[in-house]
């Protein structure tokens, strides 16, 4: 009989004892091949062991999301400020400057739009195309508890197998449907399943209660998903709490590109993730940089003198 949290309450996660990873700085990666480690070291800063990823893959099922209407104008200027970019191959080929050296985490799942059942996804990128585009990792959505749960898990294991063949890490994204509870019990289940079946890191959502048990019980790094747009101080606080409770980074989209000052927000998030800056101090930094960013933007928007 499967063990459930309802059956036994006295589980021990030892949140105060970090998992040791001999031979490499990143959790759970000590036994991976050199190429896999090298790609992970591009995504995660070896000094801090953390990453600030910029997620701009929303259009693969949402279309032109607010803030992503013109990736060439609004997002390309932000790209050099990220540690890694999460996007689709279409945006990579059409819009990202080839001279950009930031690591790419490529979205490889797709199928349904927001008009349909989202868990009904398939793999949508061939691994050879990912290799052609020199990506550092591949990623897909996994719908634990969703209508098409088994299909999405099978998609994940196929992608893991292909990635292992060529030394490319796989990141699983734990999707949360409208009817699913966003609590530690669910995220422990979803993240652990993904790790057990072979992914090298997991992207999941933050929950205020018990998030440290999610990170402690997952044997690979967890990157926090940014989720919906929040006021800047709330987003910075969420990122800080996630990092302090064991996350190895953040993958933010709307809380960056929908901010009034995206470059300022990106710099503030970097301080929180890599330097453990307190949310209030990071927000003060954001406000200072925001003033400069908006002032500079206003100068560029002024009509030329006749």
C-alpha cells in the first residue's frame, strides 16, 4: 500500500541538513557526465550555486502574452541580464541575437492552447534540433494529477532519455491546474516524482507553508516559478523566502517583463538570489534603479529638437 501523508504524520525531512554532492557544486549532479555538468554550470552560477532564469515561453500556449507582444523590443534588451533564458525554439530562431552567449533552456512540450485541456501535451521538439541550437537544457510541463498525467510523465521520461544520450539536462515544470491544491504535500509529490524519473532539476511554485520540505525531499535542485504578476516587494519577498528555504534559483517571467521597470527588477532579483539581499533592501534598490530607468526612457522618448 502506498504511503500517504494522511497515514503517517511523523515524517522527517531534516531540512537543516543539506544533501552532500561529492565532486560537484550542484545538488544531485555528482555522478553526471562532464558535458551534463558543464551545461548545468552555465545555468547555475558555480559561486552561488543559484540561477536567475528569465521565462518568456508563455506564448507556446497563450499567444502574445502582455509584455511579450514584441520580444525583439521589450525582451531582447533584458536577456544579457539573466543567467539563463527559458524560451521556445521559434523565438530563439526568429528573435534572439546569435551573438548572445546566455544559456538556453528550451521548451520542448506543446499541443493544446489555453482554449483546450492543457495536460494533453506531446513532445514538440526533436532532440537533434535542440542540439543544432546549442541549448544548455531542455524542459517540458508535467501534469501530476492532471487528466493526462501519464502522458506528460511519459513525455518527460522520453525527453530525459534523449537528453542523457547527448549530455543535455532536462528540467521538469510542475504544472498546477485550476482544481489542484498548491500546498507542500502536492509539490513534494510532483517534484519527487520528476526527480525519481530522472530529471536534473525541477521548476515548481512557492508555497508559504512547508516549502522547505519540498526542497529537502527533492534530490535535485528546485527553481522557483515566478507565477502571476505581483507587486514588486511581494515578488522579491517570495523569491527571498524560496531561496532561504532551499531553492536553487528562480525562473521569473511576468514579475520581470510586466514590471514598470524590468531592468531594475532584474537587478534586484539578482541581489536576492545570489547575494541573499533582504526583500526590503532589494525593493529600495529597485526603486532607485527604477527612477533612473524611467528617466532614461523618458529622455529617449522625447522628440528630437527641430
